[in-house]
């Protein structure tokens, strides 16, 4: 399966599979996966991934996904003043596959 479209909210593959993120907001934080960095110039963007993707959290930085040794890294951020959680959930086809702390950005 190949990447078909990328938005701020998700990555959609040509077979309909979707990688997305969610965060249960406490108050004044914005925790998100920065899918906007993913474009055709990124290494492995055009790779034909297996439907069974592997996911690895890189705590306080982001996560990587891939198959057969081909990986794509997605940074994750937490914009806040330091009083709230920086947790983020990553989903694959609606099923949570990762939960970790995103990179803190003081604002």
C-alpha cells in the first residue's frame, strides 16, 4: 500500500488504511502529530508498504511507522505552558497503536 493523501489530521493509503492521532485535551494544550512534514521528497514516501505496519514511539520526539525495514518518522509536539499533559495517541484504522509523550514546546 502506498501513501495516497496527507492532511493535518491523517495519512491515507491507497487501500483506505489510515494513520491518525488524538489527544484528550485537558485545557490549554495542543498535542499533535505533524503530518505536514510528509511530502514526496521524504525518504520512503513512495515505498509500497505492507498492510501490517509496525509502529515505534520515540518518546518526547514522535513516532515512526513502516514495514520491511523501511521507516518514516513523524514528529509530535505539545504546545502549552508546561501545566498540562503532553500525551498523544496514534491510531491505525481506528485502533490505538501508540501512546507516548510528545515533544514539549513552551508557548
